[in-house]
C-alpha cells in the first residue's frame, strides 16, 4: 500500500530531531563546527528531551576549548533528563578535566545510582577514589564492577537513540586485582573521536584487612 504525501511528511517530521543530530555529527566529522552546532541546537529545539543531542553539543564545545559551555549544555540536558547516566558520566569527565574532583565524583555516583553497572562510571570513580585518598574498599569493588560490566554495558548512544556496546580494556590475568584504566571510548566517540578521557591507569588499592 502506497503512503500518502501527508503520511510521508508526518514520518519525516517525527524523524527530524534524529536527522538533525545525524547532520550535526556529519558536519562535525568534516570539522564544520558552526553548522554542527546549529544542527544540534535544531535537534534540541525540535525534541527538548533528546539527551543525545545535548551530549553531542557538549562534546563539540569541549573539543573547541574551555569546558564551561560544555558543562552548561550538560546541565541543560540534565534538567530535562536528570537520570541520563551517560550525560552524568560526561559531566564527570569534564569536571575531572577542570580539576573539580568532588564534582566529578558526585556525577559518577549519580550515574551509578541510575545504573549500578555502568562500566565507565564505575571505572572512573574507582580511579578517582584510588588516586585521591578515597575509600580503598569501594575503589576495588567499583573496579571489579567495571571489569565485569564492560562487555555488556550499552553506553554508546546512536543518532536514532539506540546504543552500541562500549569498549573498555583491562590488563592483567583474571585472577589478579582489577586494573582501573581510563575508558577507551566515550559515550559518543563511536562517531566522533576526541572526547576528554580520564587520567593515566592506576591499580586500585588492596582492600583493607
């Protein structure tokens, strides 16, 4: 059965936010920052709760220089999607980049409250706890959680709102204490590289006896 032009227009209108988001990523891949920003903002205008568009726009700002605009964009996204664990994750990485460790830890904790098996949030929080005098037992627990969850943690949104599997890498034999490493892929790096990452790898401290 052939669809009417009205049905086609309705379908195109429903898909428009995703198409603008995809257009923004295309412009970004071509290093066309201005058109990319306009496309992401149009996606948000058409669908104010489309969290992936906020994340893409934040990443664009972070790649261009100071992260304040990126954090502002993430805050706007979290107002409409306060339980988006991926936006919380990226807020954490940007706070790390600014040296705001308490704020970074808080963002990772919130991400884990939404998804206790969010591999990258667990990985990054374990790193911060181990490097900044935090709870050693919790750091080790989080490192184990990250290692176990990594293969099945769907933290990479796609333009259509779906997800792809994040890739984390851990060293050492299975019997060894988990090694905490910076995530090798951000929630949005499957399309565009360059997202700010965690600091160099470190081993989580042994549990207290």
